[in-house]
C-alpha cells in the first residue's frame, strides 16, 4: 500500500474526547453525488463518554456506548446520536462516578458510604458491565447493541432509544459471546463464547439464535448451543473475538492470549481489578485451529492444527475449496496482547511517543491459512496443501498434528489492515477476491484500504488529518461484480468547520463519490450496520442465496443489511423476479430484479407464486 503519513499535530486525540448527544437529527451538507439507489440508516457503535465527573476511563474500550446514525433518504443526509441507557451509563450519570468496572477501568465503592458498607461492597463482587460499545446487529426483527459480556441491549434503530437489557446467561450456557456473530441468509445468528464445560473445565460454545419467529415470539428464547470446542488449558480460556464459518464448518482459532480464571474470580473481590488485569500470554502454546461441522454439530477432534503465536481479533473470510478450508485473518505476530497498547493514555500521546509504543507492540499481518480436511498417515512430512493459488502449507507430523505456515496477503511495518469487511451476502463462506479494511498507522486509523486477496494489489483512500472508521460495503443494485458497490465510513477531521463527515467511496476504485459533512465532531466508532430505508426500496440490490420458506413477514439479510420484509415473487419468461416490501411496516413498495441463474440459491414453495406486484 501504503505510504506512512505522519501526524505530528496529534489531531487523532479528538477521536477520544467526550461528545454530547443530540436532541434531534441535524442536516449534513453534501458535496459530490450520493448514488440515487443508496438509502437507509447507517448505525455505528462506539465510545462517546470518556470520563464521569472527575473519574476518567482508561482504556479504548471503556468509554460509554454511543449509537450514531446517518440517515440517507432522497439525496438528503442527517446525523443523530444518543448514548445507550445501559446500567453502566445510567448509574454513572446518576452517581457522577464510575460505578461498574469496565474493560480497563475499575469502579471504586462510593466514598460517601461508611467504612462497613464499603467493606461489604468490596466483597460483594464486581458487576459485569453492559456497556455495549462494540457493535450492533439484528436478532429476529430487533436490533441489539453489544459488547463481549453476557449482556446485550435492545435499541430502537429509528429513535435510538434504549429498549431493554437481555442477559444471555438466562438462555444459554455461555459466560459471554463475541461482538462479531455470523448471520445466515435466513437470519439465523451464530456466535461463540466461553463457558464452563465438563468437570468444571472451560470450553467454547457455538450458539445459534433462530431467525424471526412466525408467532412473533422472541428468537433469543429459542437459542441453543450447537457445538462445543475444548479449551487447551483447563482454567485459562483464550480470548475470542470472532470466528470463521463456511457453509459446512465452524473454524475457531485458539490464540495464546489467555484469561486467567483464577485471577478473574479473585479479581471479583479485589479492589481495583479490571478485566485487563486477568489477561496473560502463554508463551509456549503457539496458536491452535479447531474445526467443527455445522450440520452434524460435532467437533473434529482428530484435526489438530498448530502454528506459531499470534493475536487474532478479526476473521476476514473463511471458505471451502477442493477439500481444504481457507482461513483469512488479520493477525498480530507474537503472544503479547495487543490490547495492552490501547490504553487511552497511549492513544493520546504525542505522535513520536505513540510511534515508539507501537514499535514495541506485536506487528500486524494479513495472513491466509489453509486447513486440509483429509489426511493420511503415509502423508507424514509432506505439504498437504495442493491449492494452486496459495503458498500456505500444512505439514502432517508424526504426532498427528498438522503444522500450518501462512501465506502473507499484506504486511507493512506498523501498518495494519484491520476491521475487515467483505461483500458479505455474496462472499461469506465463498471464494472471493476483495477485502476492505481500516488502515491503522501505529494504531491510528488514517486510511481506508482495499485488498485483492488473490493478487495482493491494494488501493488506498487517505486525506490529510482525516481519521476514518471501519468501511462498510454496500452492493450496487443488480451488480454482477463482487466489488461493484460503495464503501461507507464516518470520518473525523479535527479543526475543520465541519469536523466529521460520512464518506461514500466507489468500492471498485476507492475514489470519493460524495461526503456528507456535519457541524459537530464525531468520535471513533467501532463497528456498524446499515439498515435499509423504505424510501429507496427500488434501489435494493438483488437478494442472493436467500431461502424463501414462506410468504410471511420476516427478516432477510444481505451484505450486512437487514430488512424487515414481506415477500412475494413472480415468474416471468423463465426469470425470477423478487419483490421486497415493507420496512417497519410503514410503506409498501414493489420492485423486481431478474436473477441470474448462477447467482441464486432460492427455494420457493408453489403457494407463494402470485401475480406480479401482489402482496
Ligand atoms: Fe472487533
């Protein structure tokens, strides 16, 4: 890629300053041309409050959860934001102090209490945070803001109001789940989290939450554990932030960053302990890859994959090809925990100091690992990978383990390709070409990068003193090319008259199509979701790989987009026309697209074939 731009002015600090919520949406000033087909609400989560009273939050993942929304409708754009009314936020604002311990910030007892009540507060235990700063995604017809604990928070995507807090432990055997689930085309949500397994040893459970229910019941009530991965250490599970999923397999990467359970439990009664205090690195285990089948829900214990140590937060994509599973990852080399370098004090350092710290941290690299599904004793010592397009290897050892060496897809000193996105609806679990990511320059996000994972070609969008967020890919209606679409990113531009803007990039060339600038500064959002608006239904891209099981209301997903829909379909001259209607049941619009045979995997019962345009 990638020239290393310097930031001596330190404008990036602006991303880590508290902002106030807005009373109402504010208009944005558009330059350039937003594609007429692009409409809906871009929702992004991130920290918005970095101190309470005189008490600062210390870690990048501690600030209180703020939900941002850009509405795109009829070529107009508005921006709105509100804090999520989590218990952590409400109690902090009520008591004007940090009340619930966050990832790297400890809550202390109320100094106004007498010494006896303070004593018992110490030993009552630390409450688990519900500060849902990390991501937002749909479950059934609802939207949940999430972090990585057992608490998720239902929000209204229109008003941004907080609706209710849900404790997943009431429904599932997990201690918490990641903020990066996979969502099948029918709306089924898969996720992973650690749990207590047999004999009080730790394990990792893959959970499944069904799509919207015909009887309108809450899908979470029908959630279940579908498969369990063992932990390589009995009382020290690895930190897990995401996982891979193909059509037929789950892939779990067990990294050497460990949660010391004993520290964790004792930390519950030690004043000043935080989640960060409970992490440690295993310097000898390397990294393990685990496989489980999706349909039969069984762990493949005979497939023991190992490689050298790295941190892993984000899977890019995972797919099956000719008897192999290809796993593309954003890695950080070594066992030292990358989060140790993400304290706000580090992120707010002068540029030279920030760079020095990044030099000590693990180095980023985008890697491809290839896991053979079939192996035979006589193949010991040989490279089992026969895919023509990769240099990744997998060698079977005499002890039955398979040692993996990766193919490096992208590497540059202190330049990370992170927060990866793909054309999710078209390519999740499929062979693909393009990944889109946020370029981190010594941990500071200062560019958007497109990576061709086959040729390793890169494209970059970068502008002086601009700090973008994760780019979200949205496909052009009727597109036949994988990268025919736009990327959406919220950019912070400190010091400008309009200090933040929604950036719309041509995903093919990574050139700017438009920006919608706001008079208020934004903060650094983490992850995002686009809900499509009824006002631009005619522009929706075709639905791919969707199974239409009935004509009832439901929820469909494509390219990270959730639609509340009612469905009907027509058949005309051998072409399938798909009609999509309704979002939040406010507006019905009928529109049709012709599907190409090779782009569709649709099963439609006869009884929903109706005349064109009917509901
Ligand atoms: Fe993440």
